[in-house]
C-alpha cells in the first residue's frame, strides 16, 4: 500500500509540474489553480503513504534511504507551498518541483525496508532526523534563491534581457527569500547535530566523533554559520553570498548522499541503512 500511494503521488506531482509550465510561457506571476490543486493532491497522497507505512511497520519510515528521500521530497513540497503563498513566484515551480519528482521517483523504485536494527529507533533519533531534514529544506530554498538572484543579476546587466528575466522576482525579493530560508534552516541543522550527538553517545561504541558524516555535517554547519554571520555584519551580500550558498547546498548533498555511501555508522546498506 505505501508503495502504491507513493507512485500515485509521483504521478500527480508530474501532472502538477506539467500544469505549471503555461504560467512560465505566458509570463504569469501566479500558478493556475489546477496546478496547485494537483500538487496539493500529490502532497496528500504522499502523506497518506507515510501514514500507511507507519501503520504497517509501527515506526516512522525515515531511517533508510527510501524513507529519507521520500521525507525530503515531502518537506520540499511543503516548503514550495509556503514560499509560493508568501511570494507568489511562479518560477519556484521550475526550480523546486523537479527535485521533488526525482526524489519521489527514486524512493518509489527502492524496495521497502524489511529490517531495522533496534539501534535505529528511539525519540532522539527521530528528532535528529526531523530537524536535520528541516534544515536541509531551508537550505534548498536558500540555494534556489541564490540561483534566481544570480540569473536575475546577469539579466539586469545585459543589454538585451532574455525571456526568463520577466519570470523571476526582483533582486530584493530573491535576497529576502535567501535570508529567511537561511534563518529557518540554520537553527534546525544546529538542533539536528546536537540531538545526533546525544543519540550517538547513547547508542554507538567507539570513536563515533570521527564518523565521516558527522565531520561532513560540521563542515556544512560552519559554511551556513559563516553565511549567517557575514550577512548580519553586512560583509557578504549579493553575488558572493549567492555563490557560497550554492557551495553550501553542494555540501548538504555530499553530507546527505555522498558520505552515506562510505563506511561508518551512518553508512547506508541495501534494504536498511544508517541514520541520515
């Protein structure tokens, strides 16, 4: 049942993405109700897939690769709705929804997890995973805002702005979205790292502090802490901050996916895996 619901969510997400395209072609500042309705239905089906999985396994399905990808896709969709309703930027669909589709597709392809070590249960672990992914979601929005900022800045400097110029928000709006999403993501990543330390100290044996994913998470945290502090001081804004935000999200992806393939306490294994 969870897999069927996930495939249905994927199909409806795909329909929603297709329905957003006319808004970009016609320079509309808002998405058609049909597109928002399809995306909302996809989100509801996605939530139903989670609920069905919880009912079948009696645990939150977020501690393996399949569940982690699906959970991230779900949160990105929620973030899309919040950002769109706040700023009415139709172009957000082009930057955010393809990731939702890809993550959901890969998640649906993977087999359902049939085994989970007792070590991958418990309240601290669930809080750790939830806060980490909320942080990642905020940083994805920061990444999207940085991309839009760089494109719009280049178009403004061009003598002949291309069509995409008219579909993007102003530099001020991009900057505001960038800052708000950064402020949202950093506390959640910080909380996720701290709760991860608590859980690891209670669960793992040996020098867990040197686990590759923990080290990568700390590097990622330092990148975003630097972005936040330099934003407050006014020393990094505009193009420089946008480039660092893009680099920061690359670090997020390496931490989330790349390091997880290495050996270590966080390493993913087939039909199982480590904590994200």
